[in-house]
C-alpha cells in the first residue's frame, strides 16, 4: 500500500523561471538514469527478493518508494522552472504574451529552437513534465534491470546510483539558480547514500562472487589478453593477484599465438590458480543447493499468502 503525503521530502524551490534548464532536467524525470527508472527497477527487483531475503525486500521497497519521492521533487522543480510559460501557452488568443515572457523575438526563437529539438516538451505537454528524456525520447521499461538474482541486481543498482549521481553533477553546471542547485545537491547526495546501502546489502550475501551461482572455468578466469598494440599498460587488473578469486593474473602477450598453440584454447590448462574442474563442480553443487533451499523453504511457508492482517485491517506480517 502506498500512502502519498503532499509535502515534498525536500523543499524544492526556484529563484526564477528557466525553461531551458527545465528541459535539461527532464533527463532525471524520464531519462535512462532518472528517478522513475530507479524507482521501477528497485520495485520490480523486490518481488523475487521477498521470500529468500525479506530484509533486502524491505530495503528495495524503501529505496524504490524514496525514488518516487525524488521523481516528485524533479517534476515539481520542472514545473516551477516553467512558471509563466504554461499559462501563456494556453493563451491561444494572444500570441504576443509568450514573446514578452521570453524577453523578445530572439528569446522566442531560442524557445522554438528548443522545441524543434524536443517538440513534445512545448507542443504536446503544454510545457509541463513529460515522461521523456531531455531530447524527447519516451521513457521505456527497457531502462529497468531486474535479473532475479540479488547479487546481480544489487550490482546493477550500485551502477545505477553511480550514473544518476554523475548526471546530477553535470546538471549542476548548467544552472546558476542557488535554490535549484540546493535541490540537485540533495538528490545527488541521496544517490551516494543509496550506493552505500546497496553495497552493504551485497556484502551480507555470502558467497556473492561470481554473480549468480555457477563458477567460472579455471582455465580462463585469470587470463588478461593484450588485445591492442602501441601500449602495454600494466596494473592490478593484469598483474599480481585477482581481487575476488585470488588467482595470479596471466598476461597473454600474444593472444593469437596462444589460440593457435592450444587449438582454439581447447587444450589450455589452468595456470596461476588452485581451482580445478573438480573444485568448481563442488562449489557449483553447494551454491546451487544453498540458493535453491533459501527460495524453496521460504516459498513453501509464505507464497500462498503475501500478507496477513488483523481483524481491524492492520498489517500483522508482510514478510
């Protein structure tokens, strides 16, 4: 059950209308890294997490709901940035007012130019928030990443928060309005907070690497291929010990020769690792059993009824 409180989570304000920045801000309203994408992504991911990981279900639903709050903040800010424009677009009998509002012919031409780039913003919506990005591309469910494996989904969410954070950072460069900047800084900071929440949640699921269940082939998990010429950069990504599996990186100077020598890698033997096909098989079986039992045991008890209520309609247990 969602309950809407009309007061915004953060007191969004603007100092003056700014139609051009309103258009840019659409990126966080209906764009691929925006608030609606985040809200829907975490909301959808929560369903598969509810039984095996009720604590993560709570986390995902809490953050999804907060993202809807942020969508409302972005939409309200866009509407305020268009102050005056909306009403003048409705004034069909008087053409001169919109030109006065936009400080003359040059400003009006600029506004028309913006409309050519994103015609939906001014022509189809009457100058109000619309579920598109800043170029008028409609929001799509294709933006949402939900793979049904929490170790994968949480990593997707960490990446999503990173992208959203940098978009707010870029947006702040395009406005001089201190009130708008304050709002953007709040939203940007919440992306940082959510990043840490997802990171901490992932750490509580052990083991969580590699993502999913099946282990990688020990012949190939520590190979670094030198696939370009002119520079052979070395670093912890191709020398020393790998971060998760603890294997020694094998730097393949001549990938083509290795392919030829091993008949397309089919005769390659593991090097620089203690993992074998036997240990991989054991880990696959153990983790498959663990994950399956987590879901099966929870589903048997809970799936028949999602929530239970007391006689007065109060929620007793939603997990």
